[in-house]
């Protein structure tokens, strides 16, 4: 038997950023590829690249070796080899001769496939290694009951099987179709390789995704000698590649599951693998790495610290235990801050993850209005610091119901205290710090985050946090300038707070529409500490109004914006390609609904009411930079803002 076929596919490099990777990945670069595939005997085949085009959606020079992720033939060989042997090599195939001594098998689901001339019964067989610390595969294979041919194969690999230490997970899904009613041959294939740095433990990772559709089979018509002399992978000339006729733009025809998030096949394969073997056999290798949440953990500037430098380390043991520590020191405040945490993950995959921690941090109140780097530059050079911090010392536990869970429970005993302005900017003048009462007590946070939808369709994300606090301490109002008659009295406040952040996007008239909102409410207690109230005002939560000008018990700030592409000059970036020949105009409207405003005008500049605003933004340079001009329509002002895209705030 021999055959020829055509394969059309995509290779994409995506970046995913932010704590917990709750935001969907973003495509950095993608290629659309066309292959001629020839096969004439087991282990003998040739794949020739005949068409290629790419698009860079973010400035990057990505090298992910397109020849490593071609079409998989023969349902993988008896000794599995992926990525030219750099990713996986010499792993026994679960269907190879003698594999029954290496793997355990379990019969799973059975289903039927209706074909024009008959019905095919398909049985699922799940497999896992008998020795989970050995280089083995984990997954499921679906077999035609009549012929025992492979209909579908989905598998990942144990930690010992993955040779590249940067790789966190590697999942392969192969689907075959019945050709001429006799042979099960490749139809659709997916591969996903998730990579993280081995020396830097930050919330950022790269994802290589491959997607192939194979069709147009010619079976038993002979393979000419010149084709048989070709290497396993080859390519026609660059000029020939560029003349291949593809339809549409790359980003328009890119499958949605590659543009956004890991599809169900990938999630199911990894979940089954974690349920089948000990999580330690699938987890990242033992490492000692520099740790942090982003650039601002290493260097930052604010009015309460001045210039501050930080550093962190994390060590991971094979028993899924991680010890991490971070420290930061402010030049002007002379105060050390830091965090020491012990991450405990039970051996069975999917089990709860607990983290014991002790820390001192300057906790921010209210929604973030800028990226950390942007705020540091504005604070240092212009005296514009969009942070409202409170000094918090705490010890407690944080719990998550599994590595992929979106629930987080945090319980800690905390001490909250006031901060003061200690730095001087190069120009301008800092606003005074908000008043903060000195408190000791217990705080319990429950957070739920989720996302939905796909690029090209409706998509969105939301986060809800419930905060319960019970404390006792001392009222401190003197930081406002004039001490109140009650300054220094003992207090025993208690409160329940609810905070939410949500956004939904959908296509609209050649562009996109976005609805977003931040909201918060505080209940219980008649005389609450200022730091337990809700805050809004600034480019994101209240454009056209001063930073945190709104302070009260309840704040809701809905936003509607339209993103419409318009022509814009393209700029060369050398080896990184060119910027897109477009920008995005972003007209938007927003309103701040304030209730229970603080009765002290030095705390909240506004009383209860509705405060609308309107503005126009421009997204440039791969939509990374955003320029906004806005106007508050009720006692507001003209405001100008420049920042990076919110998707990158988690590492900046």
C-alpha cells in the first residue's frame, strides 16, 4: 500500500501572562502551511512544504522549528519521537509489541460511527504507565472493534519522557478517517507544547500549537522515485512558497481554538493523565529559579517607597513542594517587604493545593488604573502615582481546589497600618496618602474567576471576590492634615465586602464591541475604616475624573467601547517584521454610580450620584500601546492617559 495526500495546517506561538494564567493566551506569531505528504511503507515517508505565509501579531522573533511539528504518520512509531527527538525520544508506544509489560490498560467508552455502507463500533482503551517515573505515555486510544485500527489517539507524557526542561506539558491528538472504506488514515491532528523558563519563575509561558487537516488521498497509485529520495521533511524554494495561493488572511482563517485557549482535547488529555498517575510524574522538574510576578517586583517607584528593588527565589522538589521567597527594599522608606511561601501539592493529580505564607506588603486599594511600569515612570518623573497603598503584615494559608481550579480561598491574620509620602519626584508634587486606621484582625477572601467564548465570537472573563474582615485597633485620621476629635480612639470594625470585575467582547461591523465593569460594595458596620471602603476614579474605573476621587460603600462603573480598525502607516522593526498598517479607534462611554459616599470631603470628592464620562482612545503598535483622552461630564475634567495593553499588566 502507498498513498499521497495534501495537508493544510497552522503553527502558532501564543503567549499567556498573569497570575494563575486566568486570561486567555494571545497569538504572537502564526504560520499557515501547505504540505504534500507521501507514504509508501512503515517508517518511509516524505513531507514537502509547498506553501507558507505568516503574520506576526506581536513583535517577536519566534523560532519553533516548523519541521518538528509536521504531520504524524503511522499513528506514531513503536518508539515515539517528537520534535526531532529534542522534545520526546524513544518512548515505548502503548500499542507496540511487548507494551503490555510497561502499561496498564482499562476499557473506557464505546460508541458507534454511522458510515454510508455500515456502522463502525469504536472502543476506548485508556493506558497509563506501570512505573510513572519512567519515560512513558499517558492517554487514550480509540480502536475500530472489527479491524483494531486506530481511530483516534490522544496522549501526553510523563516528566521523565520530556527531554526539554522548558516544556511544562506536551499533548498530541490524532484523528483518522476511513479512506475508500478500508484504511484508517490521518484526517485531523493537534499538538500543543507549553513552555516556561527554567531559570525565571514568573507568570508567563509560551505555547506552540500545531493544527493539521489532511485530505485529497490518492491510494495505491505508486510513489515516484524522486519523491522516495526526498528527506523526511523538505521544502520547495522560498519563491515557490510565497506564490502558493492561500485564501483570506492568516488571522481570519486561524482556528478559534488556536487563537484563544487550549481546546477540549488538550484539557481532557491532561486531566486524564493527572488522574492516572501521580502528579509528580507530570509536573515540572526540580528547579531553583529566580521568582517574581513581573518587572515591578524587581524595580518600581512610588510615593510611599521611593525607588525600590526586589528579588526572589523559588525551589521545586520532586514531591510537588515549592518553597519561594521574595524581598523588596525601598530606598526612601527604608522598609523591607517580602513574602515567604510553602506550596504543598498532594501526590494525586487534581487534589487541592495549599500554600502557607507569611508576608509584608503594601496592598493596593481599589481597581488598578495603570500597569506597574507605567505607574513607576509617571511617579518618578511627574509626581503622578496612581496607587493607594496600606501597609499589611500577614500570615495564613491559601487554598485552591486543584491546579486548574478557578476558586481560591485565603485566610490570614493581618495587621494594617498607615503609610506616608516619603519620596520626591523629578517634577510635580505628590498627592497625600489616604488615611488608614491601625487594625489587627482576621481576613478571609474567597475568589472565583472564569472566562468563556472564543476569539472571532463572543468572549469574556469575570472575577468575583468576597472579603470578610473582623478586627480591632485604633482610629487614625491625622494623616488628612487635621486630626479629628475621634482620632486615636479604639475601634472594633467588621465588614463584608464584595468586589467584581467583568468584561465581554463580541464582533460588530468590522470591529469589536466591549462592555466592561468594575463594581464593589461594603456592608455591615456604621463607622468603617477608610481602607475598607470602595475606590474608583482614573483611566480605567473613572475616566475624566481624578484618581480615586470616588470613595464610598458601593461603586459600580460600567463601560462601553467600540474598537474599529483604521489605516495607519506601517513601521519596519527589522528582523521582527513590520507593525500592522492599521490602528484602532476606540470611542467609549462610562459612568460611575456612587452610593454611601464618605461624608468627609477630604476622603471622597463626590457625593452620591451618577457621574458619566466619554472619551476616545487609539490602539497602536500591535495594539500594545493605548492613548486615551476623556472628559468627565459631571464635575469632571479633560484627562489624557497612555499605557500598555491590560493583557500585559500581570507581568509589568
